[in-house]
C-alpha cells in the first residue's frame, strides 16, 4: 500500500491513525500504543508523506520527531477539525476528521514550535500562574484583616509595607493566633514574589540572548516580557502572510458579523493567545500614558486617536499596530523604523 496522508489522533497512551492512498481510499486504520506508533508509521509510510495532528498537548514534540524522520507534518487547530467529525465522537472518527481536514487547500495550519520556543513558553506560563497566586494571596490577606477592622491598601507594594506594620502594632486588635496566621500568609506571599523575580531574571536573560527579542524591544511598549512572549508564540512569523493576519490570530482585529452584503464589524475577536494579547494591550497602555510627551509620528497618531475615541479603543489600536510592526521585524529580520510606524 502507498500512503499519501495520515491523520493521527494524539493521546497520552493510545494513538489512533487513519491513512489514505492517492485515490483518497482509507487503507490503514490502526490503534497503536505510545511506544509503538512511530515505528509503525515508519513501516508503512515513506518519508515525505503528509502527517496531520491536532495542535494539542504533546503535538509539537511528536511533530519534531516526525520531521526528523523526513515526514511533512501539519498541525491543525482543534476548532478547524471539529466540522469534519462524522456522527459520534471517538478516536477513529477524530483521526479520520484530521486526515480529511488537512487535505483542504484553504486549511490554516499551526507552525511547529522549536524547543527554544517551548522553553520560553514554559517560563511565561509558570510566571503567569505565580502572578495569579500572588494576586489571590494578596486578596486573601485583605479579606481576612478586614474582619479585624484593618483596611488594606489597593496596590501590592503598599500591602507589602502594611503587613509588617500590622504584625508589629500590638494595639491594632489582632489576636495572637491571627498574628501567627498572618505571619504565615506574609511568608507565602514573599515566597511567591521571590519565584516571580527569579523568572523575571530568566526572561530578561532570554531577551538579551535572542537577537529577534532584542530587535522587538526597540518597539514602544515592548520590553523583555512582551518580546519573549511574542517569540514563544509566533517564532519567525513566516506562517503569516502579512501583519494583519498575525494581529487577527492574536484576537486584536474586529469580529465580523456580515450578511446579505451588509458589513457589520463588532469588537475585537479575542481569539488566539489571550496571554500575549493582554501583554500587548498593557504595553500599549503604558506607551499611551507617555505619548503626549513625545513628538514622533507614532506618538502623534495615537494621541490624536485617543482624543477622539475611548482610551481603551486607542490602547487596542496601538496593540494592533505593535503586533503588525512586530510581524514585519520578525518576518524580515529588520529593525524598528520610526518613520514608517504611523504610515
């Protein structure tokens, strides 16, 4: 048999494969174990065969393994595979749907991440989780001390200054038992913040070591955190034909609901990586705060925009423009050109 395309439904221990020949006839359907499936593929498929998988957990690892063996790997977002699932959902139908979806000429594919990209992504995911824990711990402290008549300041920096004062003040109404509880919470908060600082150091080092990340930091509102997050998410950006496609993949373009020739644009779609999108918006907000003190074309453009629209609209528009400029710099390996920024 001569396989031209194989769809693989990836799982933790069991892999379902569905292979078709050049006549689109299914000739290979197997359920294989994790340690057996790669060898089975090599036995029936020649190098150069197209192999498709959903872009899920572990898919990038297996894609790199298959590429090293000479196969062409296509990763597909799960939402684009779902319409091709026939009848009930099971592993066999999922593998068949993947095989069918990857054959569509207009299908959008996900680029395979390198190990370096996944390293950066892991750092950012752990940091984001720790930041959430820090926020939750601060809110927990505020809620508990409020029961004793103490109002905690809103900012985390002010909370850090207030906790030692509460612990040392013997006249604030805190019992001995609660002081011990608060001291433990204070220790937990400092431990989480210490881990966040460690990861910030690693991100700064990665931002200095990567030439593409160093170039991205030339953009306004883009520092080591935003630059390395973009590198981890989009890599060299060659999978996008233009900057608008990259901005759309990050959910920074309007959602469309048009019918009957009547165009209707809504708010931003919020598709794609929510973490990277939020970083871009926060960076744009920081840039917007200082734009009035600068006289470059980009600052004048965003200042005029914020004067006639809501500040949040201006922030998202600036984030959109930043994503487009980042695509051009990643795609062509170029530096930031201020004269073209507001074109």
